[in-house]
C-alpha cells in the first residue's frame, strides 16, 4: 500500500476513535464538563495528564531542537521534566486539597478578591492563547506534509476535530480521548526510534543505543557525531551550550516554573476522587512522560547522524567531507527531501552552481573548516532544515516502512490536538466559571454555565485557529514564551498563596501585573513590536538580549523574580489578610490531625 493511502487510513482511524470516545463520554453537567465528574482512575488520569502535558512541542519540536543545539538542547528536557516534578510534588496536592479546580478560582478565594481572580484570568488567557498558537502550527505542519493539504486546510480540519470532542465532551470527553492519544503518540514516537537504533547501533533500546557503538565499528554514536559535526564547522554536539551559562540556567528555570504554573495541567488533578489519588496520578504521569523524554535525546542524535549521512557520503563511510564527490547530487536527492520541500520547511539553494547539496556551518569561526570549504569551491550552506520536521521526517530519512511513517503522522497530530484540547478547557473554565459565574453573573444556573462554557470554548477554538493561520510576529518560540508568561505571572501567585499565609490581595495583584508586564515588554521589544520615533524599542533598551545576555524566551524567570519582589514590597506596605484566610492557608498546608512541633515532646 502506498504511503499516502496508508497515512489516510491510520490518521482517519485515529480521528474516528477520538470522536467515538467523545460521543460515548459526552458531558451532561458542569462537573463532568470541567473535571470529568471527579471519578477518573489515577492511572487513567496519569496517562491523560501525560498526553495533555506532552504537546506538539514535546513530540514534534523538542528532539529537533536538541538535534540542532546538541547538549544545549538538554535545557528543554531538564526544564519541562523538572517543572512537572515541581508541580506534582510542591503544588498539585495542596491545590487539590484546597478544592478549587481552576487557577483563577484558587487565586480569587485565597486572596479574597474578585479583582485578583480577574487578573489571574487575564494572565491565564495570555499564556494559554500564546501556547495554543504553537499547537495549531504543529497541526498545520503535520497535515500539510502527510495528508497532502495546505497547512491552512490542516488547521481547519484540526479545529473541527477538537470542536467535536472538546465542546461536546468537555473534560470527561477530553480525558478519555487523551488516553487514546497518549497510546497513539507514544507508539508513534518509540517504534521508529527502535527501528533506527537497530539500524545504527544494533541495540533495540534507543536510550542505550545513544551511547552504543555504531554497527561495524568501535566508535560510539556520540563520538562519531561529534567528529562529523566538528568537521563541518558546527559546535561539538556533546558540549555546546545554548548561549551563556547564565542564559541556559535562567531558560531552564523559566521552563520549570512555567510548567508548574500551567493551568490546563493543574486542572487534571481535580478529575480524580481523592487527594491521595492526585498524588498517584502525578506519579503515573511522570512514568508515562519519561518514556518519551528518555527517548528524545536518542531520536535527536540519530536524526542528526542520518541527515548528515544523507547529504554527505563521507559522514558514514569516512574520508574527506569536502571532496567534490562527497556531497549529494541535487538530482539524486531522496524522495523525502522533495516531499518536505513542498511544505517550505526544507529548502535547497545551489549557491555555487555545481549541482550538489553542501550542508555545513558557513558561519563557523574555525579557520581550517573555512579554508577547506573555500578550496572545495563551496559558497555557503545550501540546505535549510526547520527543526520542527526532524521527528516527522526521521522515519522517512531512515527508509522505514510506510506504516511507521503513517503512525508518526498520527502521533504528531495526537500530541498537538491533546494539548490544544486541554488548553481550550482551561480557557473555557476561566471565562465561564471564573469570569462569568465568579464575577459577572454569580447567580447563573448550572445549565447556563454549561452553555457558557461550551460557547466560550467554541470562540476560543476560532481564535486559536485564526492565530494559527495568522501567527503574530513573535510566534517563533511561542511555546517557550507561553511558559515564560505562566512563570512570571501565575506561578509566584500560586506559590505565595500556598506557602505564605501573610501574603495579601494587594501584593498578589501587584506582583502578577508587574511580572506579566515586565516579561511582555521584554519579549515584544525584542520582536520589534514597540517603536519609539521610528526606532525599534529594542534599541532603546540597549540592544538584543540586553539584560545580561538573557533571551526573550528565557525571561520568564526574571519576570517571576520581579513578581515576588513587588508582591512582598506591596504586602509590607498594606494590611495583612483576614484571620480566616490565614487559618485557611494553614489548614491546606498542614495535614489533618498533625500537630506543630514545639520542642516539648
């Protein structure tokens, strides 16, 4: 069966499964719509949480980023995984015990203020809408390549699928659909990795294959990759960092605390019956997440090796990588390249007119590499590969069977759609439950709130689709930016709400606004959004990455620090919270029946 037909069958079957589950699990009450009735089994919820949390960024982009960045790309592994552990251990049990299933509702009740709840809604919507742009873009990329339609049509189809199971099923439909999506995405990620690990190293476990010797040699995969990339003028794969050490640290921290502040993941801990189940659910989710996250570094390295091996014969066989016959003839480039060229995510330009494809780092500072390139008549790098295609193209590069390639397409779509649904659920709850019921119309009926939730989700889908079709100028790196926004605005408020009984509403509100404002100004300034007298505002603040070399995507941690400082300064200048609020915080943090240690016993 040809690849196109196989892809239609596999992707179509997965979509039919999702919609069928949504019809079976449709929500009939606000409890089922928002938290699936609170009766989901911990293992089931752990699997759904993993699918919700592992977005298109985890499935499609992360291995590509690591492949391009090498060792420095590890910050995504450390940041996202560490953030989940932080959320599961430090925040989720307390939020579950508090009993409020949305972040704005927790902030509104804890800080005894509808204004605080409204500010939290604004922060949540800013982070979630920014995040969802990346998901819709991922949907467009997968559809455009594998189903032979434009990325715009792919986004329309994705909107329709999400609408079918999210609006009608609510959290109940989303939960059971996400279980199916996790199974699809994890099989789609690990099966090709096993095949490719066997091809390159003879080891069926990619995690072990990453450090194993390549087939027929005494050289490990990473040693060979280091040699190949440095020969072509790139930084050493196993040691190159992402900018300065400070930027890498702050970037990792921003991703960590941003993950812990993500509202759509926090909501998942309210779909289980008890606090104890929330803890088990968190543990199971970490196990399910680890399967993909321990595989990603191997996928990244093997994809890099295969890509270079495709464009340069000497990479795999040895010899002079700058010899005329080493580079791939353009007319002989494989079919997978031609297919991806149609999407615009892979481009070839014959700069020296020799009819061959030269792939190397033409911006290298290595004089020896420059001299070899000049002697060979190379006029610059001729192949541009978008990091987002690495995972999706990897099975094609390795010439795996068509059913594996089709499965990867279904997995990429499952990852993007599962997180998009979770984000839409968080947006819907923020608008209908926290804003309409909590602030605008407290006496709204249960059925009225349910209808408001469905309408707000439908509107959110349209907005998400529009932004996916017309991404703003700062859309590059939107996922990292979304984590930065959550880190700078929501995470500090949640932390202070749980662990500081003296923090008052004035401090929390001022902190959230300050953290969000500082982060957005820094991000937008670097994307040329603000202008002063015809000059880009970025020049007015001292040039790109002017704050100690920190990139906009990493600035969320700085915004969080500003949030904490402003909150505590304002708190000291205003009166402390009422006594009942302080007792409430203590009751949430201290287990029932526990006694304070006073040294008397």
